[in-house]
């Protein structure tokens, strides 16, 4: 049987109160539990106790293999209670998650940079194609203008000798 130390929600709507319990991991969050280890009241005011835990029982359950939920591990770190190994393990898990997120972010940025470079290369290729097309159109226009001028120049060239003959 896999056991887990976790919080079981109680209280009323919008005013939670959590019991810290040891339960079989297959049981529902607010279902049957093996032992109650303490409580957590996130809305404690004044003299009320916000977090109370039986440290000896927590150490016992941890020593026999009960896992600690992330939320409970955060509370242990916040209130500086609970087994040191739980706090160290959770801190190591958080660091691993941060590294994973950092790697994912780096990969995402690299992919975005590659996409931007690809778009820039496509835009440059399109601009070069447009410039080449414009140059070809300009050369075609010059050739057409030269072709149009050639018959007129031939006509002038043939008319000049006739004028010379008449003189």
C-alpha cells in the first residue's frame, strides 16, 4: 500500500481549512485516511494557529516511506518544519522543474529565431526576385523601344539619299 502525506480540505465555501493526513494514495482527497497529523488554516487571524503539525509522527511516516505532496512540502518549507530530507527533495524537484522550463524557453526562443530568420530569407528572396523581374521588364521595354526606333531610323536613312539625289 502506497501512503502519502497530503492535505484534506474541510471548512466552508471560500473559507478552506485543511487537515494534514496520511492516506492511501488511491483514496480520494477528502476520503478515508489512516492518521491525522495536524492542520493548516490559511485564513488564521490574530491568536489563531495557522499551521500545526505533529513533527514526530511526520518523521515516522516519512521514515516508513510515505511520500509528501508538493503542497505540503511547500508548507514545510514555509514554516521550516517537517523532515529535512523532504524539504531538500522538494527543493531539488523545484530546481529540476526550473531547469526544464529554462530549457523549454531556450528551445522556444531558438525556434522563434529560426522562424524569423526563415521569414527574413523569404522576404529577401522575394525582393531579389521582384528586382530581377523589374530589371527584365526594363530591358524588355528598352528592346521594344529600340525595335520601334529601328524602322523609323531605317525610313529616315532611306529618305536622306533620295533628298540628296534631288539636289
